[in-house]
């Protein structure tokens, strides 16, 4: 990486956390053969064994010190752990190493990145893909394919660092979108964090009702399955996400509740023409977005 | 049908409404070659032309009188139209004809069926499958495959009528579930109608926010897509459904809002341990149901 022309070719990349996201990244990078070495840090021994056995990584350890060799260090843990790990990574990373993360909220992470030593480069990252299952066992070399991958630069992020991050994203066939961290979190509250809480409340009601009628889940067809899918997401990952984007998420939940109350009242008062018109407008906006 | 042993073989079946559900039923029945004739009533000329051209039906008309020949009459229109059509169908159907419907709510339909002349048999039906797209163009011969198909008998529904309805359901590879109409509507409020309203409110908030930030829908990945999918459903169909199951739907919306408010407050107060535990319980209940 001393030669900027060289880009990522021959670089050593370290991935901290071999869950769904980190594991999928390792598999996607492995498939490209661009890197000399992929090394991984994970506390779980059986995960490390599995990743080594399938050839996803060249080296794996539970010792963070291993990342001191890497040119690029990817933090792929839940958001709270990313924030906690950053000072430790900063203390051991080699000069000019690039630190990037895969966390779903960006403002608090970018703030923590600002405190890294000046000899290290950093940029926030958020690949907008995922599954409701977690762990290396769910990892998929094609998870990132065609996904939008947001990059949230720090004030001090250099153009070269951005270019290398973009090269990494292109390598895994994702699409780079450079965006301010605050703006990222405001949008993600609506498109990602709100849907998760909405799905969770739905699943909570359904579980409660299933205690009243044992046949309830025999009725759960594709509509219920899709609307509740996000509720199965990893609880630690999701509570870190909503709590590091608290103000935006609460604001969107309040706006959501207001819309829900309006619809509830139209149903309660059996206002058929207004209700139908409202559903029609909403249906058209949904059809327009996913027309492609 | 004069010979009960004969069951459905050689019967003439009439489908009123060639939308997604009626059209898919015609295609599924056609594939089995069990029937002498499949006839269809639909007000839309191009739909009728299309259904005749692809061989889904043998005869099609906009004149309801055509159903007077049928042994089995299937009402496949939105719920309100089913209720409005029933007296007209009752007036012209042949003796011992069986009337069944595909509406998503059952209590009001079964009540309307009770007023049919005694010379006609009837049973409520609800196939628990669908798509967010509508119309004959979306019809699919495999839509009913493996779906649960609820049958809600009237007090006067005979065992023979139930057996014939069940034979029809088996023909299209769906699974019969005989259930009381009131119980059906109470369950469907949670598993089907609530998810639709929940998805609609989500889409309404997202549209509103998209006016604030033009990049919003660039962030809409699989999570948003799935959670909002039902919001694209046909507005007339859905307003008929929620309004004919009003008390149950409003009750479930109130319970849903209470759960959502609890989650919102845990986020607002940054109560990480309680929030994480709550998400964990919810995630486990979701994982348990869709483990298969």
C-alpha cells in the first residue's frame, strides 16, 4: 500500500468479527484472489476453525494483535463493539493502515474514528444488505452483490483512502454511495431501523395472540412472514443500532404512530371512501418504488 | 353432481371475477382436466379475451346469468362485491348448486350466505395465499399449491357440500382447514389484516420522508422491501377486508400500538438491557415459527 497505484492488489486485509457480514466479506474477497492474505479475528473457536477449513481466511486468531500486519482493517462486529474496539485497533495498527467498518449506524462510529491516531486512515462503511439469520454459518459470498455500500468519510479522510475503500467495494460487486454520516443515519432510521421495530411489534402481538388461539400461526402465510421477517434479526446487533441512532429512530417511530392512528380511526369510523383513497395513494407509492 | 359419488368429475364450475385469485383458480383447475367446463364472469372485456385465449376458461361473459348452468359457483371478487352478488347468484343458480367464495373475511359473508334459498348449498372459503400484485395478468396456476384453504361452514352446510369443497381444494393442491367464521376473522385480523395496515403506515412515513431527502429510497434494501410489501395490495380489496372485520382489526391495531409504544419508550430511555432482552424474546419467537 506504500505505492498508491498498487491499490488493493497484494494487500493484507484483516476482518474483525466473522459473523454474517464479516464472514460474507471474507468469502467474497476470497473469490476474487486480489489479496495476498485475509486474516480474521473472532472470539469463537469453532467459527475460526470453520473459516480456516473452508479457506475463507488464511489466518485466524482471537488475539487482536494479529491486525497489526494488515493494510486494511475491517470492523465487522455489532456497532457498540466497533466503537469499543476502535481505540485498541488504533493503538496497534501499522502506519497508513486504513480502518473501515460495516456498522449500520454511522454518526457515533465516525465520531469515534476521529479520535484515531493521525498516522491511521479511516472511513465509515455501511453495506445495505443482510439477512435475518446471523453467524458465519449464514455467510454468503454473494451477499454484497449489487448492494448499495455507503461510505461516510471523516473530515480527515483522504481521497486516496476513499479510492481504496471504493476499490474494495467494487471487488465485492457492491455500489459505492458517499454520504455524510448524519444524513446516512437520518435516512436509515426510516428505511431500516423503523421497519425492524415495526416488524418486532407485529411479532410481539402475534405471539401474544397465539397464546389465545393455538391455530394462529397456521394462518401465517407469506404476508405475515415477510412483514415480520426483520423481527428475527440478531437482538444485540439491533439494540446497538437503534440506540446509536436513538433520536432519529424515536422521531420516526412517533411519525409512524401518527400515521397508524389515522388509519386506525378511518377503520374505526368505517370511512370507506377516505380509507380506500388513502390505501390507494400508499399502494401507488409502493408500486412506483419497486417497479424495476 | 346429482350422484354424490361422482364428486367433481364432469362438473361445470363458474368463477365470478377473474382477478389474481379467480384467474389463478381457473388456471389451477384447467391444469387438472377434472372439469367438463370452466366458465367465468368478469366485467372486463380484455380480461375475458385473455382468459379465453390462453385456454384458462371455456366460456366467459359479463352476464351473471351464465352461472345458472354451473354445479359449483365460486365468488372471487372483493368482499363487498361478494356480499352484494350473493342474492343475485341465489336467484339464478340451479338447484343443489354449491356456492363458495374466496373472500379474506368470513363472518359477514357467511351471514349473507345464510339468506340464500334452501335449494342452494353454500360454504365460506378463504385460501391463504396471494401476491401484492392483482389482476388476471398476475394469475398463477401454482398460487394455491400448499396454501392453507379455510372453509367456514354455515349452520346448514351439509357434509356432502363440505366434501365437495374439500375435493376442489385438493384438486388445486391446497390444504383444507375447517374453522368457524368468527374464529377465522379473529385470527386473520392478527396474521393478515394487521400486517397490511402496519406495512401501509410504514410506506406512508417513507413517502413523506422521501420528500425531505431524495436519496431515501436508494437506501431501501430487502428489509424495507419485505416489510412494506403488503402496502402495494389492491386498495379496494383491502378496504373491504378491514371494514368487514372492523372490530377485530381495530382491537389488534390498539394492541399493536401499545407494543410499539413500549418499544419506543425503551429506545427513548436508552434502556439497553431491557430493550435487548425484549428484542431477543421476539426474535426467538419469530425464529421458532419459521424454523421449517
